[in-house]
C-alpha cells in the first residue's frame, strides 16, 4: 500500500469533487448553453498530473 501525504490526499479529494456531473439546475438556468462539466475525468482513461 502506498502512503499518501496530506497534500496528495487533499489534491485527490478536490479532483474527485470536480469530477462530478453538472447539476441539472445549472443547465436549466443557463438554457443549456452550458451542457457539460469540463473537469469530468475517468480514473482509467485520464491520469492526474502530479
């Protein structure tokens, strides 16, 4: 098992929060001008730069 420092753990937590889908209310409020979350990331396909 690898050991995570506090900074690494905080960075991974932030990236996990950013990787959520865009709220439906935000899409409706902008009349679907904003359609997707640009920060979406899949853990297999795209790796995080350290």
